[in-house]
């Protein structure tokens, strides 16, 4: 009986902690979403009450008057291109590390993973000097190059485990049949590592979509401004118009949440595989 009672208490505590974490994580986002349908007076007088009516006027005003669509397209273009190029390059590197032995292999892999421990801001000065030296300052290409390099360590860590989970016998059989390196990689290993590819791609895309620091550092003109950077300028424009501010925040945050909700199983499966195989 004591063991059963202890399990019940432990279960209650575990569920209590999970509910608390969910509330702390989800409530701010839900509050911003609900507040975007209120008026300023309702937000100030009844901050936790439901909106009296549902109106998308704030969203329409933000999209039409403040170039939100242009900033969203900039963010989407930069994030998609950087993620696609990263997956192409890093999948090849991770495949070689996972499947082949060569001098310095462990050292290379350790150096790649160690870069995850380096704060992004510490690399700001050399990156800024490199970008200005290449005459890429205030261009989308500069952000793409920075985002490609910033996802290297995490992507190789995930993709290496994904390729290691593919049976070696398949590659060996294809090699006996006369298949070359690129054919074995493209037609056999890459399709079977799609869980790792999707996970690395999702995490890189979300990181690129939400990145603010280098977008602020490396761009100045509105034509190259990304959505997270635009929100900082909106804080001044909407300093007393909380409805539009919350609408702009919702537009910036919601796409990433939707993508993660639909593809979270792939991410969890890949990290579980990384923990077992890596």
C-alpha cells in the first residue's frame, strides 16, 4: 500500500510540475494572441478578460501600413535559402564523418560540436569585419552566409546520428553493384536519413526566422530588414497602440509555432535517435 501511495503522490507531483511548466510557457503567447483582438481600453482595464468581439482590423492595419508582408518575405527568403544550402553542405559532411575513417576524424567532430558552446555574440566582431571586407554589408546574402555557418554544429550533430542509423549493409551492397560515392549518398543514405534531415532543417529554419542580433548588426535599410528586426522598430511606432503591437508579435511568432506543432514528432524521434546512436 505504501508503494502504491508513493507512486500516486509521485504521479501527482509530476503532472503538477508539467501543468505548471505548460501554463508558464503557453500563457504569455495565448495572452498576446487574445490581446490582439482587444481595444487599448480593454487591454488596460481588463488585461486578462476575453475580447468583447473578434476583429482583425489590427492585423489588416499592420499588414497594410507597416510593410509587414515585405519584412515577412525577407525573413522567409533568407531563412529558406540558408536552411536549404546548410542541409546540402552539412549532410555531406555528416555522412562522411559517420561512414568513413580518416586521420583527425574525431578531432574534426569535436571541434564542430564545441562551437555550440561558443556564445554567438562573441563572434560578432570577426563576422562584421569579414562581411564588410567582402562588401556584403546591408545585403540579404550577408545574413544567409551567417545563418548557414551558425547552424553547422547542431546540424552535423543531428545528421551524423541519422546516417549512423542507416545500415551499412545497404551501402556495401550498392558499392558491390558498382554504385559510386554520390549515388550511394543521394539514392540510399539521404532518403533513409529523412528524419534527421527534417529535424535539422526545422531547427535551422526556426533559428533563422527568429534571429535578431545579426540582422540588426549587418543590415540598415528597410529593404533588407527581417521580421524580428522590424518588431523592434514597431515598439516605437506602437508605443501606445498595444493592439497593433500584439498583432505584429502574433504575426511574427505564429508561423514558427505552427511549423513546430506539425513536425514535432520528427524532432523528438531524431533527438531520441541521437541519444541512443550518438
